[in-house]
C-alpha cells in the first residue's frame, strides 16, 4: 500500500479526533470538484449512516434536513447535492481511508496495553452485490476487529483471484500486533499466518477442524480428554440432562 505524506503522518499521530484523521486522507478530486471539503462530506455521510441512511440518496436527504447551525460546524454553507456524493465516493482513495480509520481506532489503545484481543474474520459486504448476483458477488472483505477498542483496526478487500488466507497475511503484516492475541476460525489456521504472528511477537488462537486430520490427531494426543475444548463438559452435561418423554 502506497500512502501519501498526509496519511503517513496520520498513522503516526495516535490519539486524535476523527476529523483530524479524515483531513489526512488525500483528496483525488479535481480542483473544480472540491467545493465541499473531504472531511466535511465524510463526516456528514458517517453521521447520516449512523442515523439509518443506507444509500447515497438517503444520505443526501438526511444532509438536506440539517439546520444551518449543524452545517456551519462542518464548514458548509449548504448540504451537497446527490450527484456530489456520487462523484465524491467514486474518487475517494479507499485504501488510504481504511488506513486512516484503522489508525484512528488504534489510537484509543493505552500505550502500555496494546491491542489485546483481535478477532480476524472475512465477510461479504452487505448490499455491495448487484441485483442479479448468485451469492458470490459483492465486496469480499477480511477485517481485524479489536475487542477492547470496539472497532476495526484494519480491513482489506480480497482480490478476485485470491482468498481470505492471502488477504489475511497482507492485512496482519501491516498491523502493530506486539503482545496481541489474534483469533479466527479454522480457515486462518495456516502455518504462514501463525509464523507471521510469532514474527510480530503476537499470539494466536485458531480453531482446528477435520480438514487438517494430522494436526487434530497431534492435538488430541497432546491434550487428551481436554481436546476439543469443552468436549468433556459437554458430555457431562448431556449425561445430566433428563430424558425427554
């Protein structure tokens, strides 16, 4: 990922307001298209989405209902029109925006605590596929969610010719995971991912399933009745359960 100077500086700022971080995103619009500032449009859009707006037309309508006092706080004389949002998001540097937002969330971590528990997961973005999709369309994302901070600290779109494993490798390499515990489902239980986390001085806890029979056998041999976790307690609870009549 190639970041411009403003984004690189934002990644080093640490704690700061969301507005300050958004201002570091490079504006790729032409000179004539910058009537509305990038931080203002993004902040207005985020507020609209938090209020229930789920498409550009809803964001536009929400913004048009704002009183002049609210627009003034965003540095706006009037709310943008519907077409402005279309061209704005079409020109937005997605990679830089995600990097800045991730840095803003990470900035809330205490210096002596680190990120703590980080949950890794892949999902398709709701509403991103066309109406005629077959279930495989839309934006496929891999995200790292910091439980303690309550936010996504990194996110990467899976390329059409790649999978979640390769995307996770790239995503994790760009995160400060010293002392963090990364968890995920069985898909992420890969040697390359585990070794990468150890190289970054982080830890991992991934599920193991039957698609890795040798690993499952080794774990069963090493941990005995304690593997898989909860199996013994589950069997005990089953024996205590009264029969159904």
